[in-house]
């Protein structure tokens, strides 16, 4: 009879199994086993925030495996990660097992450990506890808040601001910080100022440099020398004087080591020192925490990496101090252990800082067992933790003032000498540009550029006469505030008390995935889509993207974790105000939204011109004014004289970085004439990208307008270098590449809604990066088609019309196709094993006909049941919509509440449930789900 231990990852399970031995069975949950289904009604405020939970196939499979392992067991240890998410996963596992009746006679205990070492694991098993109900309540509140904000606010964005993707409780605040910083940079006007520096030599001939600080007996401020003329007068005053040393001030300064890493400081330093993004740093830290193979044994090298605590365990501090004394000498060891406390707002110090599990495992010892990223990050963690217990560094700072005989012209020279390196012998913390400037008391970039820690001054005494050398007047300009890097944005969020260490990496990634921001030279630049969303939220939902409000909500969540307040009370107060704000936008017209955003973002899209001309004047017509417009896929700039004037341009401010088509900002550019028709070929920019056009259109015999022939440029085509020949080739697509040696059918290359492709018969395949649709040859075409054919299996001929019956791999699973009829394969029917008879029966019962695509690419209205099959077909054919992937198929919903709360409502009677399901069930829905504990609402369309 064995005890069962549940951890989160299989790597961790393997390591822990070795430590515990044969009396334990260790299984992995693979993270969360269930979640709120992404549809309306998963959180129900009108039922006191009851929630529906659904399990995916993997979660259901893992819980079933745990249930089987519990047969005959006495005890279940829930050993998921030691944080709020880990507590929630344990609660979900326990609840799902209880619903399956797998916990009868089983003693369920919760254990946590901060490091994966034999000592820590055995200690945790010897000291179990109950599940932490307040921590679970805090998880429920956070999950409900994030769900309600996302699923209530995002649809408002979709309706009122087409082209926007989503809003989030913390995500939108982070986006606002980035956008507001960009607005500060755009509004910034550089200010000129000058400084005067002079070279001097001591009586012994040692050279040094000093800067002018007083002129005519008055101290100079930063802008007291605003122009060259004033700087030259100051320079002349220095050149006219005879100088000696007025004073020499020396003082010893101690610099203390930084504390060991928290999640956020690790992300910051990994970004500064190693160039790692937040996600990459966390993935690498996870690998070091779960363990690497060293000498045939899996060893966890660092402690848990999601923490905002800066303290370390007593035994870890003792081991580090022993190492410091042995490796560096007693001079480098402070008299008493160093104690640290977090300065971050809302920090919870329940967990240790990130440190090595064994300080004797030095970076040099383990380097050969690690890849490059792991090695660099482990070295960073190890050095920071060890340095945190080392002696302070001591610096001798010297300030020398130099004056003329009248003491009206004074210059100053400063320098530092490291008297004792202390912790600097091992580790030096990097600084951001803004932090270094603030420490130096400088606005913008500091002139001189020398680090005061390394600049030294020669020996001098008061009244020493000095020989003056060259005098220089230096011009400077103030600099705008820097854009946020991943490190500085994480630091700002932490200072404001917004988000949690475990969420920062995913927040930053989501902003990039939504195309709200981009990383340029490791700095966040807001995309125009992100600026529109931020302006909309600030204008109509200012309270919910306010940093103070969001931080206050985090404090309430922390109070829930501490058992101080009821989570439902927090939810009620939030929802009452939030619902009122949402309801207030129901009568909001899109025209009102556009007018508000046009006014807010006007300075960005229409910056002032040097010549004083109107930046909103339409370049294509007389009298038209440019303004913000909304199309089906989002916003663009258009003329007020529409439809008479059809001038448009994308949402890129003129001259903005990344605008590679500045030549099109003033209208179409002519490439030449088509030799066949004589019509002009032009390149243009529209709301959906850059394209080439033949002629200007006209009317047919019946007087109806005809559209000119157009073709979009592919992503790798440069509009500035496109010539007439390639433009004509684009307009002539699709083109014949050759004939298929097997079937004799034509192989064609063309451009579709979703990019360049090749096709033979009904098989499509998207081209890959580097492939040129205009010059692709047969050899490459056959390689690409081989990939497409691997996704298709010919089952046979249909008995009615002898047409081929195929099974294809789609984005959401395999499906059968006969002509234009498709049907998804059940989960228990493998693609390779399905027979012709089974597939024909399935097509007859479940099949739905695909709606044809129009020439312009627009779909007719598909029946609900055909939507998923259509998407699957498009994916296989290389024309899948560029939309966020839908979640994997899930099991039936389960209404679950927090521990010690009223039980979930009972299942509906079977007959009623079947009737309701039949009424709502789409005709071509995937494999049937298990009966639900609560009939979920019909899913609404999501963007």
C-alpha cells in the first residue's frame, strides 16, 4: 500500500519519486486540471459569483490516473507549487477527485517545499497541513475579477472600437503606462544648455578635469548657460582667471549589497545583463528549479522562482556565510547575518527569495551540465545570493573645489576610489539609464560620461596653485524620458503594487501577442491599435485603468489571502460599480467614440509641420480634412470628403519609425503602363495594406461600376523598390507552375486572403518564409505539396457519385470531406483507421455543406454547425484565418464553489438536459461531451 503525491510537472515528479522511494507514487497534474470555460456565464454575479469549471481532456486524463493510483492507498499529498496558483491547483484536484468518489477513506494533506532537495521533500512530508481556504478564496476572487473584466469589457471594445482584441484588469493598466510614456516622449521638446569644463594640472604635473559651478559669485543651475553666447562668456571668465585649490573634502562611503532575487528583480537583471525577456527568464528559472541531470541524478539548483520575499532560510544563510569565509576570507564576511525586507508595495514575504539550493554547487562546478541560458541565469542567481551576505564595499569619495583669486569663478572636480571592494568583488548590480541619471541628479543624459566610481583624482591640498589647460564649452540637450524596457516596466508595476510576480511575464507577452505593443531595441513601443484601446478605456472606463484603483484592488486580494475580508463582499462592491459603467456605454455611438479618439490622438497622428501648414489637410483633394475613421478591421486615416475623395492612409504617424512606405503617404505612386492595355499601374496604400492596381475602374455595358484589378503585396516585398515588372506579375496571379506528375493536374501559385499559396486540385498549401510566389519552381512546389498531402488521406470513392472521400487534418482535429460536405471525426475514431463505410455514414448523419468563398474573399453566412469544419478546412488548405486559436476541446462544465460553501447545484434531469442540449446543439458540433453538472449557456461569438 503506497501513498500518492501530486505535483505539477512530470520533471518534478521524477525527481521527487527518487527522494521518497517505493512507498510513494508521485504523479503530475500538468498544471491546472480545469479552468473557467471561455464563454459568457462562467461566472454568475446574480448567483453570488458562482462559477462553472471545465476540464480539458488532459486534465481529465490526469485526474483519472490519480484516482486509479488512489485505489488501496491511505493518504494523498497535494504537493503543488507553494503559491496561490499552486494552492488552487490542489483544490481543483481534490474537488474533482471527490466528485468521482475517489477520496473515500483517503486522508488528504497539503505539503509545500521551496526547493526540490531530499531534505526539503522529506521535511514537507513530515509536516503536512490542510488546504489554505483564504488563499483559495483569493484565487477565486482574482480569477472571477479577471474573467468579468475580460468577458464584459472586451465585447464593448469589439462593438465600439472594431479591430481591438481584448482588455484585461492588469494588462490594460500596463498598456496605459506604455502609451502614456510614449505620449510624454512625443510631447517632449528638447531644451538646450551648455557646460564649461577645463583641464588643470597639479604642482606635480598630474592632470584632471573640473566643471564650472559658480560664475560671478553665483551658483549655476542647469539652464543658466542656455546658449552659445552665454557659454562663451563663461569660458572667457575661466580663461582669464588664475586658479588654486579652494577646498579638498574626503569622505568614506559604504555601499551595501543588494538583497537576493525576487521574481521581478530576477526578470530585471536577466533583461539588463543577459538580454533575456521575462518569459524566457522564467522558463529557464523553472528548469533550474525542477532540476537538471548531474552525475546521473536530477538536482534542483535554485529555490522556487515565483516570490516577492527577499529573506532566506537560516540554514541557507549559514551555508553562504561559511562559503564566503572560506572562499574570500574573513574580511569579506560581515559580523552578523544580513536581514532584508521588501520595499515593494503589497509584497507578501511568505516565501524565500530565489537562491541556490546548495551554495557549494558553484557555477563553475555545474556549468558543463547546463545549456548556455541555464548557465548564465544560474550564475546570476548564485552570485546575487552569495553577495547579499558579503561585507559592504567602501569607497573614498573626493570633492575638490577650485577658485580664482576673487573666489567668484569656481569649478569642481569629483572622483571616487574603491578602498575595499567587499561584495563588488563578486557582483555588481546593473542600473537602468533613468536610475543612473537620478542617482547622479541629472535631467537627461549626463555630460562627461565618466563613472564617478572609477574616476580618480590626483593628490591635492588646499591653496595648491594649479596650471590651467584647455577650456571647452560643451553643448547639451535634455533628453525625453526613456521608453519602458521589460525590466523598467516590471519595476514600475511592482512599485505601484499592480499584478503579482507570477503574472508579469504573461502580461508583457499578452500585450505583444495582441499587437498592442512591440519590442524595438528591447524597449516597448505602443502600436497605434494599443494607443486607440488605451484612449478608449481612459475616456470611458478611466476608473478601471487607474493605477491607484488597480493597486487598491490588489490590496483587497491580499486581505482575502490573509483571511481579513470575505471575497464575495469584494466582488459585490466591484461588480456593482463596474456593471454600471458597462451599462452606460450601451447608447454610446461609434461616431462619438471616433470623435473622442480623434481629439485625444490628433497630436500623434497629425503632428505640427515645420512650415506651419495644416497637418490635417487632405493631400488628394482640395478642402478635405483628414481624421480618424473606422473600418471593418479597425481604424485608419481618411478624408472628410468621402466618398468623393477616397484618400486613406494607415495608422502610422507621418515620419514615424517603421513607416517604410513614406512615399505613399501623399497618395498613389505610378509605376508605369501595362503594355497590353496601356492602363496605368499604380502602387497604393489602403486600410488593409499596400497593393498594386491596374487602371481606375469604370462602368460596364449596363452602366454599373466595375472595380479595377488589384493585388496585395506579400509581407517580404518592399513597396519602395517594387518595379513595374513585378507589379504586373502580381496582377497576373494565379500563375501556372507546372503539372503534377501523379495526377496531371495543374499546380498553381497565387495570393489568397491569408497570403501566398500553391494548389493542385483541392489541395492548398501556404508558402513558407523565403518562398517567392512569383518565381517558385516545380521542385519547391512538390516539397510544399508533399507536406499538404501528409495531412490528407484518401479513404475511397463515395458509393453514390464515385467522387473521392478524404480525411483531412484540421486545426481542431481530423474531419471527413466529400465534395463540399464535411463532418468532424469522433474522438474515438482515428484518422488512419476510419473505413469508407464509417466515413460515408458520418457524412450522411453529421455532414454540413461549406459555403463558397466569394471572389473578394468574403464568406457567405455559414450555418453554426459548419463554422468549425470550415475553419478546419481552411487550416488544412493553407488559408486558415489569422485569429487566436480556440482552446482545446473541454469536458463538461462543473459548477464549483469555494471550500466550506454551499454545494454546487444538482444536475438537471436527464430528459430535460437532453432536450435543452438538442435545442442548442449546432448541427456539426464536435464529439459529444459528458453530461454537465449545470447546463452551460450557449457560447457567444468571441473575437
